[in-house]
C-alpha cells in the first residue's frame, strides 16, 4: 500500500519531529504555503529583460541578502515586466501568479486547509534555507500563532535545506516533490500504482535521512562524542535500500504479468490511442464521454493515477483501445517520470497521442511546453499527435470561432459532447499502422460468420446477391480485410489505400 512520506519517515525513525501523527495530509491539516520568486535567475529572462536590468545588477552587488535585497527586488519588479521560462512576456509577475494558484490547488488536492500563502521575492535562493533569515522568523511566528500543522514550500528543498528548516520551524516541512508524492499516494488504487508511489517515496527519502532528528545526527570526533549515531543512520539506509530492492522486484513481477496480458491483446491487433496532457485538462471527462466508462472525474489535480483502458469504435467501424493516463505538471520531478514509466507504457506503445489541452486556461502555451518536455523524456514526442482543445464550452462564442481547426487540432467539450464526432474522425485519419483499405469480396452464404465479421469491423458500401453468393464492397482496417483474402473477388480489385 502506498504511504505518505511522513508515514515512511515515521516507520524508519520514529523520533522525527511531528512523527506522532498517524498520517499526513489525510485529514484537512492546516498548512502555511511558502512561494519564492527568484527574479534574479538570468536563465529565465530574455535578452531584452537582461539589458533592462543591467543597471540593477550594479546595485545588486552592493546589497546583502535579506530585507534590503527583498525591497530592492520588489522595486525592480515595477520597472519591467517578468518573462516566463519559455520567453513569453507576461504582465508583472503574471506567470508567477499562475504558478502560485496552481501550488495552492496542489495543497487543496492533498487535503490541506490553506491558512495563508507567504511570498518572498529574492534575487537568488539562500543555500542554507532557500529563504532569508528574516522570512524564516516571519514563517515561524505565523506557524505558532495559527497552529499550523505543516509548512509547504513550492520548491524542491535540498536535504540540508530541509534539515535547517525543520530545526527552525515548529511544525513539519514539506517541499513540492513530497507534496506531489503524497497526492499520488492518496490516489493510487492498483497494486502497480501503489508500488510505483512507494518506490518514488523511498528514493526521495533516502538522501534525506542524515540529520533527521538529534538521535540520528552523525556525531563529531573527540572524547565523549563517539556513539551509535552513524550506526543508526547506516541501519536506516540499509532498511530503505532493502525495501527499494523488494519493491523493484515486486514491480518487475507486476510488469511481467502486464507484458503477458499485452502479448495476448496484441495477438488480435487493436491500435492504442493514449490521452496525455496537463493535469486537470479534462482527460478523464473526455475519456468518459468517448467510452461511457464512468471513471472518476475530479477538478482535483492527479485524480487519475492508474491507467484506464477502454475500447471505442471509430466512424470506420474499426476498434481502438483508448488509454487515460496520469496528468503532467510543471516541474514534474524526474524521479516520478522514472518511477511511473511502467504506468506510462501505454503512452510509449500508443500509435496516436491525443494531447488534451484546457482551452479556457490562460497558460495554454506554457502547459503545452511542459507536456512536450515530459513526452520528450519518454522519447515519444515524434509520435502522431492530435491536439484536443477541451473545455471550449467555457469560452465565449466569439473566442470559440477563433479556435484554429485542422486535421491535427480539434476543438471539443468533454462535458457537453461538442466536437466528439470530429475527434473520432481525426483519430481515424491519424491511424497509419493499420490503414483503411477497400476491397470487394465474394462470399458463399454458408460463410455467415465471415459476412458478420466484415459488417462488424468495416463499412459495407455496396451489397448484392447472385444465387448462393454475396458480393460486398467493404472499407475497413487492412488487418481485418487481409484475414479474409481468400474470399476477395477478382485479382484486379486490390484494396485501395485511403
């Protein structure tokens, strides 16, 4: 069973501060959110923005980290608009505000009650604590006065930063990766999903063991300072390493069963079409609209974790398997992509990808970049892809008319059903591995099973009877029509590829 990070930490070292809670993020725990805007990161600024801030760089060198730098950066943000990581100019801190809203939704998806959000703007991250000393004192005071159960950081914390913050703050500290892992642990339902979550949690926890509580700190040298601290640390490391090996063996067993199931499925070739996209883009709603499967639809992030497969029939009457997959998100931890590679096998094996995009989002292009980045890591970015602009029902009619339409871009609404026929037709056109062909068959009426198979799997455009023979002109998948080659009428009537 997948566990939250705090539960794993509690099992491994029960002396950790805050470990008395039976679980984390299961009930509505009170959380302080901390977001930091590092506008001094030159990699996220365009050339024009860097030139605009060249004068500020001179002042920056003379400022100490802390309140002065914070105030200086606040004034600089008024002088020029921010530029997103993808070089798209936005309003002042526009992209940061979108990221902040997404972070708050992540916290709510994890079951947290957001007390307040604390924002700091810095030129660069503090190596020891990510935020400045003054900001830590502010967070500590708010945590004490509000009775917060935990502090959530919208950044990945290094092991040393995590230790330093836990030493200073009166409650648990969780970074972005650990938060996402906890959400995954809540939503994993299948055995494979639970194992993958646990593997990612253990690999996250391993480098963060050192310094977890005073009893585990590595003791210094000298008389009276030697003790079992290092032994305890190494013992916990061995426990986690043994558990990692055990989980990997179990995962390999599950994958072996999956491979056997896939081989049986592939004995009768059915193309796979996979839904991919940013989290909360409406993939599960669209999946239900196309398959009537009744899978969970939720506005919460990562509501779908375990892959779902269902068969659908296209306008050509050929059948395909539609796969619903986990959603992606900005700064998706690489360990998650690695751990969930098995879950994403359907994406790797799919013949066509449906990139579901939220047409009502103001961050459509950035979300597209994030999804394409993950698809690149999975080495599937070159697969045939159809962009599905979902949630068009949330747009004004004037904007709906402006949405571009083409063979590889379709506007739909999974909620209202708008555009689904056009989407199915686009999938039909995109499938190339088992193309549509046309052929004429001459079939004895005693072979009723052959006639039924052709009618079920293809479109009969012409039908006539002569005596005991039925003549059918059929458009269907090449694999299906090839199965009944012996009944094909006239050699010159070879299938015509469409």
